[in-house]
């Protein structure tokens, strides 16, 4: 964009130089034809006005072009900034989701570990109860055998007594 302005200014300078050359040429022509001072002054004034008008018009056109380009660049910049804000917000949202997901996983892991400990404790308690009952069953079996033997021996005694 800067090079376009520099280029425009160089073009304007070239045109001014050309206008000066034309002015000198006209001055020489008029002088050689014995143009009156009054006519020469009027021609100089008209030439200066023409140069000023040309320079003003070129400058105005260059400035308008630059303003249009600046507006386009500003719009593009605003759009990119909006896109950047949207991406930052999306990134922030995703980071929050990640933190929440990690927190949930940790909670699930902790509760799972706690549940496994509780199940291991229950299993240990059930094994202990099972072992106690098995021992109690063996004791009862032994008592049953002892009672059965006693009963058999009492029947034998009783049948001998009869």
C-alpha cells in the first residue's frame, strides 16, 4: 500500500516536471513572438491553476484509493480478529471440557478403587464367615457322629437289657 502511494507521488512529480517543461516552452514561444507581459502573466496564472487542479485531482484520487484500500484492510483485520476471538473462546471451552473430563475420570477412578477395596473387604469377611461356618459344620458333624455313636451304644445296651 505504501509503494502505491510512493508510485502515485512519483507520477505526480513527473507530471509536474512535464508541466514545468511545457511552461518553459510556452514562455519561450511567447517571448520569441513578443507576447506582452500581461498576456504572459495571464498564461502563467492559467498554467499554475491547471497544474494545481491536476495535482489536486490526482492527490484526491490517490487519497480516495488509499482510503478504500485502508477500509478493505480494516474490514479484513476486523474479520480475522473476530475469527481469532471465536477460536480463543472455542479453545477455552475445550480446555474447560478437558479439565471437567479429567476431574470426572479421577472421581470415577477414586470411587472405583474405593468400591474395589469395599468388595475386597466384603469378600474377606464372607470368606471368614464361610470358614467359621465350615468349622462349625465340622464340629456339628463330629457331634452328630458322637451322638450317633452314643445312640447306637445306648440301643445296644438297651437291647442287651431286654
